[in-house]
C-alpha cells in the first residue's frame, strides 16, 4: 500500500512538472503576479478616490483632473523654463 502511494505521488509530481507551461516559482511569474496586483490596487484606488480628487481642477480649462494628471503634476518637477526667475529675462 505504501509503495503504491509513493509511486502515485512520484507520478503526480512528475506529471505536474511536465504539463506546466510556466513554473510558478520563476522570477518572471512572480514579477508578473506582483505587477498584476499593483495594477488592480491602482484601479481600486482610482475608483475609491474619484470623489475626493474631483476638487483638483485644470487651471486652463476648469475641468477636473484625472488621477494620472494629478500624479504627474505631483511627481514631476516644474520645468526650468516655467520658473519665475527665467521668465524675467
């Protein structure tokens, strides 16, 4: 009985390792899963924060900014050509 169980476990392990297209413990698989979770979290936060982000308005048009524009405005520095010290020249 134990011998048959060991043979069955060995055969099942062999079949599982052969039939997988991509083993789940590779660096690519792990990075792909992390990227997927981050993208889902970004989408959920976008939907959850949409009402509070409606207060941010575009100065030129008056339309509400989307989350990508708010993140871009927050993270990117102001170009040197738009600084007040450069505008005086």
